[in-house]
C-alpha cells in the first residue's frame, strides 16, 4: 500500500514600506497611487500617526510614503495635526534605497552637518522674543521662529551651540553624521519677570535624535524661508 504525504509550504510575504522626507527623491520609475492627507486634532503621538499612515498605504498597495507637508501642534493651521504627501508603488526587485537628498555628499566628504532650527509651534508670546545663534562662540546670525541653519563641520572636535550668552548644547562631532538641534524660548523655567509683567525663561537648545520625524520637521521649516 502506497501512502502519500502532502507537504504544504507557507510563504510569508514581508511588506516593506519606505518613508521619504520632503527633500528625498522617489526612486526611479515610481507609479503614483494618489495623494494622502492626515488630519487630527488631539492625538499628536508620532507612532500613532505613522501606524495609521502605514495602514492607509498598505490598503492602496503602496510601498513608498512620501511626506510633503508637516504640521503638528501649531493650531494656527486649523488642526492639531496636518500631514500630507503621496503614495507610490515601486519595483522592489531593485534597490529600494536608491535615492538621494541634498546632503548625500556626506558619505564621501570628510565632514558632518548640524541642522539648527527654531520652532515654537503654536507659540503665542514665545515667538516674539529675539534669539541669536552662536556656534563655537562665533555669531552665526539671528534665530527668529521658523528659521533654519545648516552648518558644515570640517573638524572632529567639541561643538558648542547656543546664544551669545550661554551654550546649552555641547557634543563631540564625528564625520559622516548629521545632527539636529532645536531652539526654543522657555517662558517659565527661571520665573524671571520683566518690566511688563511677562515671565521670561531661558533660551534652550536641545540636541535631538536623527529620525524621520525630526528630519521631516526640519525640511518643512526650510521651505518656510524665513
């Protein structure tokens, strides 16, 4: 008696999604599936926003999510969260990460970049306070709300970033890296009150993690061209 054995192979398909910031170019020969917009009023959590966006992308068969506009927390735009961009489908048999942005020379030069920006969001009075930018005790220029700077670093050394009075970010520069620093006007950190009865706090600079959210925010502010 001959017995038969039925063998079942289960193939798991891994759906890869590529996120692109505003300055990143979509890989060659993309197929545009459509535009997307994400609007919310209360939940600003980045993971929550990206999980919803991933679900939308998968539902239309996209494997590239291009973010074109970014606004979180600034209700002057009408909503607490307003993100928009395009969905694309590309051939994944090719190099999925074959794209370029404006700083692709960082992979070949003996240098690094520090991106510095001021974003007070829905700031009210904070946006009205003047601020200057100093790097390694050299004046770079004024830093009003929404202003951005990109500085090329050509020495592996300690870097100090702050105002003319105090440096609040200090790090050891390493070639091949990109750093992001956000400046804000803290209104209540020191509880100092000026002659008009307004509480004035410290001007704070913060070294941020180089991730999708930070890169998208910076590149969106660059387009503001303050």
